[in-house]
């Protein structure tokens, strides 16, 4: 069970110590300890093999705030929202992109939303961020603030609104982070329910 933080309504999704509130999905041959680890209160992901770390609980109507950084070289990852269905690469979800210089893009995997720029009816929905990239230099900590309320999702990167999707076809599910090629770090993962 995620811990309540000092703000009575905010939930610390990551306790800074272990993955008790999280579920890992990787290839059957992969050793999770070689992909995901906790060090100094930070989640470290090696990026290989492809997979994800997700909450054990489902959430809807929330504001999620987290920090991420690329410790070695820029790469690809994402925050998976409203994940549901079978654990697989990739599950039904809405991805708030973390790919270097693309943070703020939305990718719908098996779901739809009004602002989709991809081929209608295809397995992937997509819309680019609203503004130029405002990510920190390589190695710097970035802040993502993602608000999911009803059928609307907004993504703010380093205090700048970067995307808004409306009419999102999924509204509840797990929250996850992708392992997708290169090392990435996450910390200060907090969720505030919206009532």
C-alpha cells in the first residue's frame, strides 16, 4: 500500500526504499534485479530488456508529479497512464512520452483521444507536445506534472504545459514507467487524488 505523505491527500507512490507497491513486467528470462533497483531513494532503470514497472493499485482522477533524468545518455521511456488488460509489451494505456526532447508528447496504445494525429482507427494514437522542448540538459532532473481528470489528460514539463488530450477513451488503471533501451532514473513520485 503506498504511503500517505505529509500532505494528507498526497500519496507517495514510491517509498524510496523498495518496490513493495510495484509490479515488474519483463521477459521471462530477465532478472528484475538487473533492470530495476533502488539506490539512495531513487529508482534506477537500466533500460534493458524492454518492460515496465507499474503500481499494484489502479488510479483515476489524479495529479501525478515525478522527477526523471537521463544519467548517461539521452534515450526513450515513458509514463504509462490508465494501464489495463494483460501485462505485455505494450498494454492498453496512454503514454506521456519521456523520449529525450519529446517529453510531453502523448502516445495512445490501444486507446483513442480527440487530438490524435495518427491514422484513425490504428493501434497507436499520437499527438506532439504544444511547445519546443524545455527539458533540462543531460543529467539534470526534470519534473513531470500529469493531471488525469475524467476523459482529459494534461502534461506539464518543468512548469510549462506541453499537452492536453480530451475524449480519452480510458479513464482508470495502473501507472507505470517504461524500461526502453537506456538508463533512466525516477524519484519523488507523488499522486494527489482529485475529488
